[in-house]
C-alpha cells in the first residue's frame, strides 16, 4: 500500500508575517511565494485579505501568479472578511478560504464576550458563506488545545456539516505537549462522527519550544495536514518550523510512513531567501538551516566524518540543498564561471541581469581575494533589494571622517528619480549616525531607528558586512538591508533601502 501524503501548508506570508517587526512589500511576498512553489508546498496562506489593502493586494497578486499550490486567505468569522478573502483568492488556480474563530472559554468569554452557542452559529454561517464561493474551505478553532473537548467535537461536526473540507486544530498559545496532543487528535477522530469527510490539520506555536514535536506527534496520530513557517517565523516565539517537520518525516520514514511533495533540495535556498527578505537572521545552531547545522567541531566527530560521514552526520547537507562550496571564484573568474556558480545556487539570470551582477562581482573581487557562495548570495540580495524596492533615491557617494579625537562627520551625495543630485554633510555621535543625519538632511522622512545589526557574511578581515536595520514611521516598520566590504557604506545602503520603502509606501497610500 502506498504511503499517505501529508499536506504541507505554509503560512510564512500570514502567521510568519505577523512576527513583530516584519513588513513585506507585495513584490517580496510574491518572490517568497514563487520559491515556496519551487519547494513544493501544497498550500500557501498568502495573507489575511481583510486585514489591510496591502494584504489584499498581495493575496490577489500571489493568487494570479502562483498557479501550482492552493492559495489561501485567512478570514475571521465575519461575512465581510469572508467576502474579502474570496476577492483575494478568486483568481487562483486552486483557491481556499480559511476561516477561524476562538473556541476556548478563555477567549470566548474574555475576548469575544459571547457564549459558545453563539460562536458555533457564527462559525457555521461563515463556513457556509465561504462554501458559497469556494469548494475548498478550512476552519480553525483558535486555541483548540485549551478548548473543552465536548464543545470542540460539536463545533467540528457542525462546521464539517456546513462544508469545511479541512479542520485545523490550533495550539494557538503553544500550550500542549506531544503525548497530550496526540491523545487529543485520537479523541477527535473517535468523537466527531463526520471527521472522515475533512482533512485533519494542526497548527502549532512554539511558546514552550514544542511546536515541531507536537506537529510530528499529531502526524503519528493521523493528521494529514501540517501548518508552519519557514525558519519557524510567526507570532511571539513563532510557528512550527516547516523545514524541521519536513526533514523529520523524510529522515524517519521508518517511523512516520508518510510522504510529502517537497523537493528537499530547495530548503536551504528557501530559508535564506526568507531570512534575507524579512531581515530575521537564522540562529547558527538552528536545525537543518543554521550555519553550524552541518559543521563538525570536535576532534572525535571530525575524525568520524572523515572516515565515514554517516558516523556523525544524520542528513546529507546536499539533500537540503546546502551549497557544496567546492568552487571559489576570484578576480580572474569570467561571466561563464559566475553564471554557472549562480545557477548551482538557484539563481537563473538573463543576460542583462548577469551583466549587472557581474559588474558588482568585479568590484567585490577587487577588494576580496576569494568570492564564496555566501558572498554571491549577498551580491544577489543586494541586487534584489535594488529591483524590489523603488529606487526613489540612490546613494551615489558616502565619505566619512571619524576617530577618537574629532567629531564624526559624513558627506553624502544622493540622486533622486529625476536625476537631480543632492550633496549634504552632517556630524553625529558616531560614523553611522553622521551618515544617517546627512541622509536625513536630503530625505526629510521623520523616523525612529529601532534596530541596527551588522553581520559578517563570511569569515576573514575582508568579509562582506551585512547590515539590517528597522525604522519606524507613523506606526509602520520598514526593514532596510545593505551589504558591502565597508560597513559604513553597508549601513548607508541599508538606510537608503529602508527610506525608499517608507517613501514609496507613503506615495502609494496617498495615491
Ligand atoms: O494560531 C492560530 O490560532 C492561528 C489561527 C488563525 C489558525 O494562527
Ligand atoms: Zn497561528
């Protein structure tokens, strides 16, 4: 008998985007969605259409451009929300409306201020409304793991009768533990008479660090859809990390006896893209995708791996698409070498794009002897940032004088979209502050810098510095990224990137 398939439901663009401090443009969401399609996820929750015009626009764009997976929009149990969700996904090849409502007494009483009977009626009415648009309807009882079991059975039975094709048991506050969760799934299967008419799904949060364990335990108990986010992004401590779930199923096939439609070799690339676009770094010791996930430090381990990799390596890094780093490019490398290395890393460029990246590559090679895969990824991120974010202002030149004696002073030259040049100078508490003050004199956008981070892309004194910043303007967060071998220049690029986002969001809002 063939293995059962577990449906992989990715909510990086919805629950993941709810992580504090993430604010993605439609173009960025589309880029992530296209990569998720390559990864082979079955469902992409593209957003929460009713939550903002920006979310609706992103859901619509993804629905019309990403054709293979099911495209879902979240909706509260309000008829207007359901209508907006449908507006978002109606052009998808495979649309889904995902409605949710609180089911635990804690949330029903204290937040909704309703009674359980009212909630059940509202849930049924919303599922019926969704069903009037779309065959594929998912229903989530929010906080299901803290919900009275008898009420949960009743609610699930009613929404399945109303047409829900997937019911999703949400561990919204990350409360449960694996054995208890498996038991809850078993109990749902035995106490909801029509449960076989719907796909049983789980959605686990990581407040106790148990989201992946809980999801896996539920799969063993028979659920056939699992929800999560790339890199474990999501509200608070995040959602279950999809790459960990996928690789656990893959590695312990003997135990799970289920399959997924995932191309595991796309995992590394997906993780890097999500990290790069969201500005949320992946911790080095993170399973599957952390920088140290396949590094062996102790002598005994290194000795074992040299003799036979399987001694201490559970997963072949290439199975998750980890770059082999076998070829290092340099000053003398040509276009063909660059193209072939980029293709191995998953970047397929046309002639024009290759020429632009080649120019940046040559500039970098002048300053850095060996160009590694990580450097190439940084170059590609830089060029993506330029094409994804409207270049309303460009940095032409930055010059800083600093030291422990004088006052840090910066001069910047910027050019706007009409080609007008602006030069200005300012002092600051340090060189980066001076640069930011000088830029502020040209682009007068009132904002607060809420985060500033410098990471080194590779090791060594000539490493590229990758700067991530977040600025807050009128309650909205804008991320900025920039990389360069000079961290002051990288900081300036990051600030320009964030300001261009802020200015373009303003213009969009006003139009
Ligand atoms: O955590 C949660 O309960 C959710 C639902 C909307 C599924 O994200
Ligand atoms: Zn959630």
